[in-house]
């Protein structure tokens, strides 16, 4: 069994994600450069940098509601190389490997995922532990398939007696929860340990606080394999407003109305024909656009030579047309196919 796992680990690593996907992941990392809220996301995985125990992580993912609709969120289902790679990038970005304590088991060298053992260990200590996928479950309810990245010797399903270290369970605490390190390797550990955590991301939007012109924001989204965001319904407007709170944080009352931080570039534009608004991929805008009073859709040319041909969203949910070359703002990208 063990030698099979080692062979699988070798083969699986050689079929790792493509160069293009790697380049796009780098693009996503660039989008998140100066986000200060401690929450980061790819199109697959959203990462929270605060250190919490497993139950708290699980609860926080349940409550995370960007793009979940009426369903609940869940701790991350890391069942593909792509998702494992996303998670490695997010952990390395937040807790750079070289800045962490030496010990392999330091809290900041691991992130909680959604995999946990569904029954307590049987015969613990009496024989060598073997990983049986059927005894484990992802937080979204699915059972693990062939994909696994256990460290050699893991899961070891260790236990601790009540009263030892952080164990408060009677008679014993078992290592029934899975965590992932900077190399993308897995270990089982006790739920009272404190780590950053990852949830499945079901949202459409990835936000950047890097201030760019509309044209450069468009390119930055493209480089990450995304496109400047669309808002097609009021539900999508609600989602992006909620995403703003999570990823950019609450606004600041000292910002004036036209402070750059109050406005995010979207993909809407009327470059081709004045007042014929479309998304960057040419899709016609069917949404009933909530234009900002007076300033919205005014195509003002007062200050600059160009007209106002690019769309931005305010923190209070209105839309303005604005200068696509000379104004620098944060922006919203959208995940492919969403
Ligand atoms: Ca372990
Ligand atoms: Ca215009
Ligand atoms: Ca305007």
C-alpha cells in the first residue's frame, strides 16, 4: 500500500498543472498584491489568514456567502492538482515560507482544508495506520477519490489523552482533521490546532486594490486568465458588494465621494458607440444600470479630451461612466465561465 502511494505521488506530481495555468496563477497573485483584509481568493479557493481551530474554520466557511446563494459555504475540497496548487500559492503569499518558524509543525506552515475522518480510529497504536479513502469525507459531503497528497507516514492518526496539551475530549483526542503545507502535502492533526483556513470559492469575482486605468485593469484581468467584471443582475450586484466587504474591507468615512477607493472598474464600456453599453467580450448589457445621479452616463469631456466610456461601480452600488485612460482605480475581475 505504502509503495503504491509513493509511486502515485511521483506520477501525480509529474502531471502537475500546465505552464499557462501557472502563469495565470501568478497573474492572480499580482491582483492581490496589496489587499489588507487578510482574505485572498482564486476562482477555486478563498483563503483566510487568521489562525483558528478546525471547528471555527468550519463555521466561518459555512457563513462565507460570496456566491453561495441560498446554500452554505464549506471548508475547501482540495481534490485536484489545480486546487492544491491554488492553495499552495495562497499560503505562500500570506505566510511566506522563508519567514516561518523552523519547526515543520508551526501553525503558520499549514492551512485547514475540508477533509476529515468520519469515524474514530480503530486499533489505534496496535498496527500501522493505512489511509482508507472511504473513512474520510470532504466538508461538501463528497468522499475522496484517488487524489491524495499525504506526507510519507501520514495520516498517522495520532492520539492524545484528555488533559495533554490542548486536548479536552474524553478519553482521547484523535487526529481526524486534514491540513496542507507549503509543498501541498497533507497531514492529519487535532482539531484544537490553530491554522489559517481555506473554503471553496463559489463567487464570480476577484477584486484588486491596485489602482490602474481601465485599460490596464483590463490587461491585468486578462493576464490572470480572467476578464473585467460583468454585473448582469441585481443578485450579481449584491454578490460583488459582499465581495468588496470581504476582500477590500469596509470603506473609510474620510474618503470624499470621488476618492478612487470608492470606485471599482467593471468591464462595461461604450467605446464603440456612445451610450451603447456592452461588456468587454461584446455581450450587450441587459441589466437595468443604476446610474449615479447627474454624473452617470453623462460622457463629460470637461477635464480631459476623451469622453467617459468605461464603467465603474461605487461602494454604495451606483454606476458611473468615467475616463478609461486617465483615472486610476481598484477593479473587479471575473472568473471564466461564471
Ligand atoms: Ca498526523
Ligand atoms: Ca461614453
Ligand atoms: Ca460620468
